[in-house]
C-alpha cells in the first residue's frame, strides 16, 4: 500500500491539500477516494470491472457485469455453482470463481427456486433443495459515488463463500448470496433492507460496517423474523440492538473504547510512549444515536485509568460534511492531547488534514472503527506514521509475525491460505493477500460466523434451529478474532474482547503484541 500512499501524495501535490480535503473540496475528495477505490478493486491483478464468473458444465467461463450503477441500490446475486479449484479468469488474480454465476442490479431478485415449505416452529424461507440464501449488505458505494470503503472485505466475503461452495457447500447445499449496496447512508440502509427482506427473502442476513445502516436492516430483519448479525454497535450504553435480536460478530463500540482506555492508561505511564503524560482525551464521534451513547462508558473507563474525556464533538457522515473547523476548535479549546475518532476513517482523514494546516498539537489513537487497515492508514497521508500513532484491532494484522499461528492469531492463518487458493495460488495468491488481505480477512469473519451454526443444524435447516445453534456457541474460534460465546448469555451483543496493538509504520501498521491479548 506504499504505492497508494505515494499516489495520494502526488495527487495532493497537484490539486492542493485544501482543494482535496478542505473547504469546498468535496468533489476533489471523492475523485481521490474513487481512485483509491479503483486501486483496491483493480490493482495488483484485480480486474477493472466488478464481475461474477459463471463456470459452465464444460468448464467455459462467462463474465457478467455486476449491474451496480452509481445512484442505485446495487446487488450481486450468486447461484453458488461450485468451481474447479485453482481456475481463475484470465488477467485476474482471483478469486478462482465467485460463489456463483449471475449478477443483477437494482432491486435484485431471487435466483433460488423451489423454496421448501415452512411450518409452525420450522421456518424454511430461503432454503431450497440445493441452496441456502444468505443476504448481505455493505457500502458498495458511498451514496452512489464509485467508491467502496468495504471493497476488500466484500471481496473476502465472496472468496470465502466460493471456497465453501467448492468444498461441497454446507450439508449438501451451496450458498446463494446477494450483496445489497447500503450506500453508507440511512436511506441506502432502508433500500438495502427492503431489497433483502422483501425481494430476496434470505434464510439469514449479515451486515458489514456502518451502524446507521445496520440499524435499518436489523430492524427490518427483526420484523420479518430473519436472523441478523453484524459488527459494531453499543452494548452497555444501549439495549437498542440487543432488543432487535442482533448477534455481534466482532467487538462492540463499548468494548473497543473500554479496551482503548485500558491501553492508554498503561501508555501514559511509559516514558518511551508517544502518549506519555498525555491525559486529556478528545473524541470526534459520528452524530448517530447508536454511537454517541458510548461516550458515557468511555468517559468512565478513561477515569478509571487516570485520563479525562475533556470533550467530544459530533460530526455528520462524509457525504454530509466536509469541513470540521468548528469541531477542531472546540477540541483545541478543551486542551485535547489525544484525539480519538469514533467514526469512519474518511472523516478522520479530513480532520487530520485540516489539523495539519491549523497546527493541532495533539496526537491520535484509535480502537478499530475501521481505522486498522492499510487503506485507512494511507488516507492519513503520513500523519499517523509521523506521530507514531498506536491503536487497537480485534484481529491480528494480516502480515504479523505470528499471523499463521492459531495460538496467537486465531484462524487468520486459515483465512490466509484460502485467500491464496482463491486468488491464483502460489506467489500470485500471496501477492494478492499482501495487497488486499488487510481488509479481505474481514470476509472470513462475516462468513465463518454463521458457517458453524449452519453446519450444526444438519440437512433440514430452519431459522429456529439456526438461532438455537448460534445460542450454543461456546468459545467458538473459527474466526479471525478471539472466540465468541453466547451459551447461557441473554445478551448476544457482547462479541469479542481480545485485541492486538498496532503502530503506524510506513505504508502499513506494525503489530506490537505477539497476538490477541486480553490485557496490556
């Protein structure tokens, strides 16, 4: 990703920092981000257009355009035809095949025929004789702009489902999936919810990132009695998502922020740390009713660790706000020493750029909120590297020293090997992992979270059995995070609690802990 950083710097030099990220720079920013998104999709062997690959009985392949149009709710629908291992479309590093063969846009449509009948207590909606339908929503675009802030994770979702199907599927059924574009907006979330719940009618639904969109889809899924799972959201600060029956597949905001407070509590005592003696914490938080409540528990956690939350300011989504001078001034007036983002990395990158021109004296720290990948670090234009910023992630870094050792990094090694196989094999697949594994591994978490429950319920899957199987998770660890336990837990929003410590390097993060840890 050092090349990505270099490109951002070259563009910055041509059009100017203020034109790119400052006042009046929204269009230029979207241009830069669109280029970044194109690199993530097309660089290093990834073809320029997003396609689904259909493998016919004769082995021939036909490329089908995804049909996702700017300004429209897009979908990728897959019929889950298994493909021969090791086979890849010409000119593309992988995956060797997506999990299926058709792609549709707009409202999408079911490619699964002959759904099995349901009965009281045995809901089989989304289940056919040879397939099970999984609905997924993600920000395929940024409100219609040609950008995916989840591009690598989406690629991972497709790749790991392809591997499942190539191995015969689950209990004799392959996975038919549809990815709905939630556009990283509330309205987009509503459209994605309608597309999945009312049009596609899957067996289960999974979210990716963007809590406002997660709420929209989770609410619709709850009303339709569709099992729903996603990452993020509050836990101790609010019962909203617990009451919707959502299953947390990673770490909640409250967990991440509490862990960050514990980590900073140790760092401020260390004379060699960039956080030594810095005790005033300021937060920039998305103005969302599903994130702002987490500021209360974070304030308490900081106080327990000898730090003070001196101020938090609210900001709007990057589609609605491009300048942050007022918020930055409020944080400066509060004597902020450590700036913590509780928002998307696009917004943080804009604030970092404005701070550079305004002479902010604070440093930064984070706990996930999608700040822990190579593309996210590149957006910070070297500032995180200059300040030696440290932060937390709930999964090991994709190229960490112990990344392939399950004792330290859970199933990341397995995710790594499958990625290689799905992206050309050998050196070709490894090169693709080095370029895209930072975000791509998240797809393993999304898919393998529901995979065990689906396997455990046997050859007659019902939603009731699936929920019972999820509730039986006890230290389930075929994940790229720490283990998840729901057994005997009325609250399914607890998720994971183990973290790794990252520090910004040149073009990538360095993992400072040997692996996932519970204490610092």
